[in-house]
């Protein structure tokens, strides 16, 4: 964005200088100095302006994507909440952390007991391809495993999705190929259930889920991957529905919204 403004200004500046060619050389030296000074001040002003951004809109394949700061639970329409591949509901800081979206959803958001939530999930009509084998050797938690990216529409308001795979220590882990597999599957799943309603999602993977060999991956990098996989998927939101990616207020300052806005056509 800065370079587009700078290019336009320098072009105009150059055209003006062409018509002021009768000035002494010692006065013409002020022209480049003025251009550099103006560019520096403009850059500082632009940086201060964009550093205050808390929301941007992108347009990818005719879909409006809003990246906003806030609480996913207060968003309108459908809200995606990541579970693990077993749709576990035991919030004990071992299987599910109380501080995670998953834990907050179970303990503070739903108006049902855990047993009622389990019953709802068990009776949900998943596609056969999404139901995998049972892990009978698992000692704690549920045993029925689901394909990552599988979505269960809960109470016609929440899209609870099988996101993280669990190892034998009940640690949430994913490889990068599995992360990409989840996103492609997830976009496909919501395409079938969103019914022209807006969908709010978190930055998947920004919590305690470990992405193997990418332990230092940032929220901004995860966000870019989400946008890229959405572009290559077949999912499109028809107006007025939109995709809303909700970033926690504590994390928004670590994401360069200016850069993401500038790169939207290249994502």
C-alpha cells in the first residue's frame, strides 16, 4: 500500500518538476530532499494508522472475509469450536483444558449437561466416511474416532469440529499435512451446513495444539494458511453471508493486518 501511494506521488512530483526547469541547480536540490522528507513522514503516519487496525475485510473469490478482534462466543450466526478427533467432553485440564475454547464452551456456554452433549453427538447423523475405527486401547476419554475436519452442527448455532489428533499421552498434535487436511475438510463440511449464514472461526492451531516440526509457527502464519486453503477450496459464501475469523484481543497485536490486507490477491 505504501509503495502504491509513493509511486503515485513521485510520478506527480516528477511531472511538476518538468515544468520548473529554469531554477538554479542549488535550488533544485531541494526537490529530492522534499520528496524524501515527505515520503518519510507519510510512511510514519501510515504506520501509526495501520498499527491501530483491529479489523480488516478481504475479498477472496467473491466471498467477504472479515478478520476481527473479539470473542467468538458473542458473534452472530454460526460459530466454530475445535474439539479433538474423539469429540471428548471431559474438561479436567488433562484431556481438555478449562482455558481452551473447547473447555469454555462445555463449562460455560452450553445449557446442557455433559451427558446431554455426549448424547447429542452420539445421535448426530455423521457421514459414514467421517466415522473411523474405535480406539479400544484408549484408557481415558471416548473411544470413537472421527476424521479430522468433521463437523457436528450443535443447537443450530455451533459448528463443533474434530480438529486435533491425540497421542497416547492425550496431547493434541498435528503434522502440517494433517493441518492442511483438516482445513480442506472443514471448509467442505461447512459448505454443506452453513445455509447462507455467516460463519465465525478462530485461528485454528493458535492454542495448545502442537504442529509437529513447526513449534514456532505464528498466529499470522496460521492465518495465512487458513486463507490460502479457503481460496483453493470450493467453499464460497453468498452475500450477505461472510466468513469471519475472530482473533483474541491478546493476540491481535502480533498479526500484521496491513501486510495481510496488502497480500490478499496473492493468498
